[in-house]
C-alpha cells in the first residue's frame, strides 16, 4: 500500500500539473459520481492528508481519493495521453496534462468545507503543516495496544504504513508487540521522531530507503526481508501478523534485535519472499 511519502509526492505532482488551470476532461468512473462534470472549473490546489488526496476546485468542491493497496495517479502530457484502460477509475485533464486514477481504492466528491468528514478522524500528519509530535505521542499513549498496531492506526498519526512502521521499530530496537503502556515517554518520542525523519527524507525520492541505499533489495532493514539475515546481527528476519481481528497487517522484524518472537509468530522456518 502506498504510504504517506508516496501519497505526498503524488499530490505534489498533481498540484504542479493542475493548479490554476481549468479542467478540460472530468470523467469519474465511480458509482454515484459518473454524471458529475467539472469541466471549465479551475483547480485551486491538490494536497495530501495522511494517505488521502484532496483535489480542491474553485467551485467549492473537492475530489477525494485514496490509493488503498494498488492505486495510483498517472500523470502524462495530454498530447501523449492514450485512451484509459479498464482499471482507470477517474480521468482529469487540462490542456497540458492528463491524470489517470488507476485502481483507486476510494473516490468521492464532497464540499471542500466538509473535508473533515473523510479526514477529520486522522491524527497529526507526519508530512503535513499540522505535524505535532507532542500530540502524536499523546495519541499513541492512549491507544491501549501494542506499539506496532498503534503506529498503523491512522487515528494516532497519519501516513505510516507497514513499511515505515517496521523500519521505524527496527531502528529504535523496539518489539512491535510491546505494549505502549510499558514504554517511556522518551521511547515514544523517539519512535515519533524517527518516523517523521524517515518519511521526510523519503518523500523526495521515488524509491523509499531507510538504509541510505536505493538499490532494489538494499533499501530496507526489515520490511520485505523475511527469511533473510538481519543486516545488523545476522539472525533471520521474520514476518507475522499484528493488529486487531479483521484488521491484521504484516509486520517484519528481527527477533534478536527487537526482543524475541511475536505472539502471532509460530517460529517455523520462513523462506525469503518469492522463494519456492
């Protein structure tokens, strides 16, 4: 799933391409939206809020999208745009640029004044102008769950997904299943600062990296590396599920560096991802 840094970068590209220009195409291929037509309306700005994208129009409406697992906005020159395929759920265009919303996980239109109905529940945005580390720590402290599950809950801080959660906890040497209630304020502040630093650096690069290397397979310490040796200690990195029932997520971690097996990890040998 695209995380806050990818969504921030996508919103910035849409903002640069569309702001100040009238729409020449508005094709929303979504139940209940297909008859809406904003052609001729000028885009005022496009911003991200956590993992949400808010495309604001001069008419007082906002086109709200969420990429979920596989979604993306593909931006290309209008003169080079091809007919949209079956996976395209939205087409927006100006005279110069065209954007295809591919495999979007969520799309709706609402009054800009009502944006809080879709993003008001989110915690402080790690990459937003409202970023407040003190409030993020306060929300984590009150989560009543494990630190891994708390970080993945967008109500505590917005923009963090499984990749940056795993990398943050590995670098902080914290067990993902450790109860938040048993962590000190300094530990929580360290987690929040690390997450903010990782996303702030990553937002300016197409390939995310916590290691400083951007080669495929060399850019993370824990995420996606189950069955491979830990870069720090050589112990095999593992993956297990974390979070409440029906909302479990994958968590990659090193049991030696981060305090032992997780409670949902059966300890059986794990092969590298993609290995037969």
